[in-house]
């Protein structure tokens, strides 16, 4: 039996094999297991290459924790953008704060302060239109000019 190392353990933690269901798991279960096996192989190979290139200065656990932290920050940013979209871009009415809070795992007040102008601007650029508040401000200023 081959000796296990930390990379093997990190692979097991990050990409666990789905539980074996026996023969009744069906083709979808087998495909799912095959997909995980591919993910595990690719992940392990990338860590082995990083270890080799680092010439003894590579810690697979700390490296993966850092990668998970980056992914968490990216997910938090995506969540803020989605909340901003729900409040500032959905017409004719925005999503209620309580509904967005429940979906995001925030409090209502946390949802209200979850995003700022930067997120609104980024969503506007991504969807190609201004926020509801900017549209209503533009229509008010247009009607005031008339």
C-alpha cells in the first residue's frame, strides 16, 4: 500500500468521494463519481506540480486554506452584487429586504447596508442599464426641465 501524505488528505477533504450506494445508484450516480474522480486527479496533480516547483517550500494545507479564503471573498462580492441587483435594478418593484435577507443569510439591516455605490455601478455596467433610482432621478430631472 502506498504511503499517504498531506496532499492525499487535502484531496479527500476538498473533493470527497460520494458515498457508495451499491448497484441501485444508477448511471447518474456513476457519472457523478467519475466527475469527482476527475476533479480529484486534476486537483492532486496541480498540488504535486506546485510542490515540485516550490522545492520544499510548499504547504498544501496552507495553500488550500488561502485559496478557499479567496473563493469566499469572491462569493461574498457576488452576493453583494446580487443583493444590489435585487434592490436597485428589478422593476417595477425591488425585492423586499426581508426576502433578500433570508436568501443571503443576512439580517434586514445587514441587507440594507450590504452594498454601496461601487456595487451598484458594477451591476449597471454588467447589465447595461442604470439602476432604478438613477432612472427615476433622471426622469424627475427631465420632467423638471420641461
